[in-house]
């Protein structure tokens, strides 16, 4: 579902991703871990087309995201092409990023009506179902500022799901939450993981969550995947000294 091949990404003189290969199967739940600055967020931003690769290719659902075919050649993708492929990807951010001037319902129906062309009635029905699933049905007319951080994050998750994505990207989505609100968000994600076949790629420092949510954990260091394995092995008995060191520091 997601394939990075030989991806290089630089910011000025600093190389952030270096010849990165990465593959995520359909329906798989993969967690990226690694020290700050190792390139985890850059991987998600490349998938959202918020950044462009300097070299290498990215495919999502079998289609190039970074490139397109023109006259038989593979050339860097233009905006329209990337937008088209990117439509299959939803993302939830650390800071929720809800539209502050819209109600919860407005947040949930904006993209489905504008981008997918759903009618307001269809989008509203889908929004109500999703709000029910995230346990916030009664907040449908509320404004985001009147919700707790945990509630806002559950709305942001519902908003991402309203686009029926094939891939969901989660960037440190519990880092901005008070500790007592984290469990509810993680419980919701487990339920989404158990009840949908969405492919999920997440960046988290919640090692406990990574352990029971992920099918596979990738350890990043210096812009490459230095260790790749099932959570029980990688998080309990890492093979690489860098992984051991990192886990000792965060656990
Ligand atoms: P992580 O998510 O693993 O902490 P990031 O992907 O955010 O790492 O960042 C990797 C490196 O790239 C960091 O050194 C960061 O400072 C740098 N970086 C990220 N985005 C930019 C940018 N837009 N401009 C310049 N440097 C950036």
C-alpha cells in the first residue's frame, strides 16, 4: 500500500532521509520510532505531499505519488496528480488542526462535500455515524474550542475517516494531550484498527501503544530504517545497539 524506494530528502545541507526503502502492506499497522530529528515526520509529510523527494520514488496503493508518467517517461508529479493520489490518505496531527470557525459537523462534512462531491445530507449522515463511533454524538453542533483536547483529537480522527481513506497517518497524536486523556484516544485507535482494514502508519513515543497496536515497528536513525521487526522482538529484544539505547532513553 505504501512503498518508498531509494528516497532522499535534504533540507539545505542537512540530509534528512538517505536512500530510504520502506514498504507497508495493505491493512498493516506500522509504527515509526526513533530519536528526534531522525526523519519520522518528514516521511509522513512526504506522503501528504507537504514536501517533495529529492530522489527516489513513493507509491501509494500501486500508484506513484511522487512521480507520473508522461510520454512514456517517469517525471516528478505535478500538483493535480499528487492531489489525486493523496486523496486516499488521511492524516491526524499532534495539534488536531480542526477548523476553529466551524462546528464539529462543519469540520466533518467540509472535505467530503467539497472534495468527494457528497451531498450535504450524505455527508451529514456519515458524520453522525463517525461521531457515534468516536463517542461524541452529542457534540455535533459544538465548536472545537469548547471541547477537551482528547475530544478534539477524536473529532480529528473522525474527520480523517470521513474521507474513507485507504491509509491513515498519525503523527504523535497523543503528545499534546493531558495524560488522563491519552487512554481514550488510544482505545479508539485500537477499535479502528480492529474494525477496519485501513493501513495505518504512525509516529509515536507511546511505546506501550506501539507494542500492542502495531504489526511491525521500524526504528529510524540518520534517515534510514536501521531495524524492522514485530513489536515483541524489536521493543523487547532489539538487535541494534542504537535501538537499545533509544528504548532505554524513552521507556
Ligand atoms: P522527527 O520527526 O524524527 O523528529 P523530522 O522529520 O521532523 O524528524 O526532522 C528531520 C530533520 O529535518 C530535523 O533535523 C529537522 O530539523 C529537519 N527539518 C524538518 N523539516 C524541515 C524544514 N522544513 N526545513 C528545514 N529543516 C527541516
